C-alpha cells in the first residue's frame, strides 16, 4: 500500500515544482517589462532636459535591451539546467530514455515474431 503512495507524492511534488517555477518565470517577465518601461521614461526625461542627446538616449536603450536579452539567455540556461537536475533527482525518464526503451521493445517484438515464425 505504501508503494502506491510514493508515485502520487512524486507526481504532486513535480506538479508543485513546475507550478512554482511557472509563477517565478511569469513574475520575472513582468518585472523585466516594467523595468524597461521605467528605463525608457528615465532616458526620455534626460533627453527632454537636454542632459543627453536623442541619439545617445537611443544608443543607451539599445545597449540596455541587448544586455537584457543576454541576461534572459543566461537565466533561461540556468533555469533549464536546474529543471533538468530536478527531473534527474526525481528519477523522471527523459524523452531519450523513452525512445531508447521503445527501440528495445520494437527489437524484442521483432525477435518474438521471428521465433514464432521459425516454430511454425
């Protein structure tokens, strides 16, 4: 009876993990969008006051967007790495594992069919 509860607990744990990760990801997207809007407003005010030239403001925003894209790539890579590590720790089969098992099953099925034919 206790062995049946373990998969349910693992499934619940995975579900909670992915739901938490999803919430964090959505929150970070919102924060980044807000930060870009605030930065654009700040640069626009600097241009209006004549503290920087319009071209400098555009260049500053372009640099910020590039840095944000790079940071997003870094975050995504780190997030993917952590998810893979969590899945590995939970002993969840990967797509490659399932494909390898499928290939083995196909090969075994063929051998069984060949044996049946040779016995007939």
